[in-house]
């Protein structure tokens, strides 16, 4: 019952796009409000669940026990875990808006990663302790049931009202994630436009948000909203976030070539980038191997992106030669 979720999603996307399109103060304050709300919700939810749960250990056993460790299934499920950590490098894209980027960007990444790790561990502990496999199977029917795991746990512990309240805050948590991407994505378009790889309309001055880049991000969101289910959208977004996280990590190998005056990366940094990239690509392969549609989508987008990049690079080279 209720309004079409896509209409609700459209309203949230347009509202967030408006916040990030016209004024930097609105953009920063709106993002900070959503992040603070999400963090407070997660902390309170975890505290109450730990306080009222009947046991701190699971009283169920897997229905399909494997004597041999299922490596492929394990790697396939890492796909969703990686998605939870996919924002680890987001601070890099807004570095120009930090007062002291050399100090604050690295600090933001480390603190964010540590906090997300702790929250992720506690949430999954609560899920495992409070949900049997039969109850948890609702995630495979989300498009019909419209119920989350947190809603089920809250309903069991605090009643129907508690489940509804948790669902409202889950929407705010999703809105916070959408808002984060509305800060990160347009900054990428802006940087590409500054380098000549996208039209100049996507550029903006330092004291103004990238309005047209934000509108482009809004259009992409709306297309995904009305053309994919939630699971397909998360799967596609995860794949692309993982790919560009790998590219971000591997860019360390080009620093000395692109910026000769910059300090050369240390050996351990290069090794860490290789380990991260290899592990992420393995997880990506197993994660989308269950869907031929995702393979076709991923390959098509990357092919078109490669053509666009080559054409843009040729144009930039011609302009520089002139």
C-alpha cells in the first residue's frame, strides 16, 4: 500500500539535487544534517537492539552446511560488503573544499573507514543473532514485500510502531547516501570538464557548487530509478564504484609521470594499491557472475566510456597543440 516507491524516490532525488545545486552552504549543511541523523539512528538502533535482545549468540544453524568451504559463494557475498565500504575515497573528490586538505582528507578517510567497520560489524552481529535464515530470506523478495531486515528486527523487539519508525530512518539513511553521491559525482564531472574531457558547462568557480554537473547527476539517478529494480540498481552502482575505486588506487602509479614535482609513492603504497585492486576485481567478477544482464550493462557502459574518453583526449591534445 501507499505511493509508488519510485515517485517517493523521485521526490527525494529532486529535493537533494536542489540542495546541492545552488548554494555551497546549503549543500554542506544538508549533507551534515543527513549524516548526523544517520549516525545517531545507527548508534541508537544498535544500542537498543543490544540492550533488548534476548541472546548475544545465534541459536540457529545453516540449513545447507558445506563440509568444504564455499569459496565462490563467500567471494560473491563480499560484493555487498565492498559496497558498504565504497565511500572510503569520497573525501578525495571534495579535497578542494577542505580548509587543510593535506591534513584533513587522510584523516577523514581513516576515521570514516574505522567508523563504518565498527558499525557494519555490530549491525551484522545483531542481524545474525536476531534473524533466522527463514526471516532473513525476505531480502530476496524485497520488491514485493517492501520490508528490510532492520524493520523485522525492530518489529520483533519494539512492536509495529518501532518497525515503522526504523523504516523512516532507513529512508533517511538512503537519502544520506544519495546526498553523498550528489557531492562526489558532480565534483568528478567538474574536474573532467576543467581538464577538457567534458563540456565547459560543467565547470564552476570555487565558491559555487557545480550546478549543471549536479543536474547531470540528477538525470542519471532518475534514469536508474525508473529503469532498474532496487537490487539491480545497487548491483550496478556497486560494480561501477568498485571499478573506479580500483582506478583511483592504481592512479598512484601515474603520480610521478603526471606530477613530476610531487613526492614519489613509497614501495609499500604501491604494493597496497596492487593488493586492493586485485582483491576488488576478484570480488567484482564473482559478484556480477550471477547476472548476465549486469555483464552486458557493465561492458556496454565501459565501451561507450572508453570511446568518449579517447575522442575527448584527442580533442584535448589538439587544443594543447594549438
